[in-house]
C-alpha cells in the first residue's frame, strides 16, 4: 500500500468541523507536561493537537475534550475509555497510547503516526486487489485482538486508518464499546451497520459490517451510501467493484448482510483475503 506524501494525519478526518482560533498558541502549554505545536482538528467533541511531550522529549498527538464540552459526562467518559484501551492493549496495527489525563481536562496522549490516512490514499486512487487484501488482513488481525478483549471499534472508515510502507494502523477508539446495547446512531453515516442505527445488539458482526464497507471503498475508490439513506434505516444494496475476483466479491457483499447472523466471521474473512494478498512477506 502506498499513498501521498507522508505527514501527520492523525486528525479527525471527515468528522472534523471548522473551528475558531485555538485558545492555545503554538509553543504555549496545552496541558501540564505538553506544549502545543499545532491544532490538527476541531471536532464536535474533541480538539486534536500535534504537541510536544516534555517528559518523553518527543512529538505526540493529544486528543482533549473541548472546553465547551468538558462537563458532559458522556464526552469525558468516551475519551477516558479510549485512553484506557490504547494504553493497556498493544498490537502492531493499533495506535499506541502514552497517557490518559483527567486534569484540567480529560485527554489521551497518542503516538504520532507518519503516513497518510487511507481516505487520502483512496482519494488519489483505488487500491488493487492484492493491496486491498493485505489491508484487510491487517485490520482483521487488530479487530480480532480487540474482540478477544471484549471491545468493538464501531467506527471503521478510511479516515480512521493510517497507512505507511505497507502497514495499516487503526486509530480513533472514541466510540469503542462493549458488545450489547449502545447509543443509537453512534458512528459515521454511511458506515453504520443497521444495528448501530438502533443501538441494539452490537457485536463483532457489527465491526465486520464496517470492515466490509471500508474494503469495498478501498477497492472501488467510491464512498459508501449517502447518509440520507440511513435515516430510513434501510441499507442500500451492496455494490462491489466490478474487477473484484468472484470469491472476494462474494465475501465483501456478505459483510453487508443486513442480518448480523448472515455476515462472515473474521476468521472466514481472513481465509478469503489470504488467497488474494501478497505471499505474506510484508505482513508482520
């Protein structure tokens, strides 16, 4: 997998919204022990910063609850939950967390990733079959790891994957949750499984849906269903790139089955993808 010129692209992706002038200027303290370098994104709940970690003596990324939302329990809990996951779980395809902060605002400190988001890569051109399969194998690996620790990602999309030199890293676990009931509609329109729309019966199959959408987009270069279709809670027919081999096309279509029971398991996804990936020498 290759992409545009590397840069720090750990920002909020398509969820980011234009924001006012940052309250903190470059070089000023952002949080105790961290100095601001540049604000990367002003999201609906969080600000994401390129920062300097004074204790470690290195650059990092700091995701901090916006000042105007610091008293919202749900927002604070989401940041602390993400911090707990990335600082206690380690995987080569999962962003590393350095610290979780609670004072003066909830924040999580992450490694700086050099590379491009998958969204930026696909914008320049769809991936080939081999690269799509390699990408899928790496994401299956990290999703399986999260699922074995009883966590669901619930926001799989190209903007939440950074790629560099053939390696994909999954980030943004701000919506991660345990299997079961969840907040209706939580996630990114166009990538939501039907059960995410209702917030009922979230399970590993929910991430399989998201993975299928992501891989179909990577292979075709086309963004998924417009958000308006989800307001009716009717998934659009699944479309797979015409150049996809038959077995791969069948797999990716099955990931979009409205019935979670009809979707393949991650182990089944891996078995099909392995047949189309490189010989394996580029995998960790």
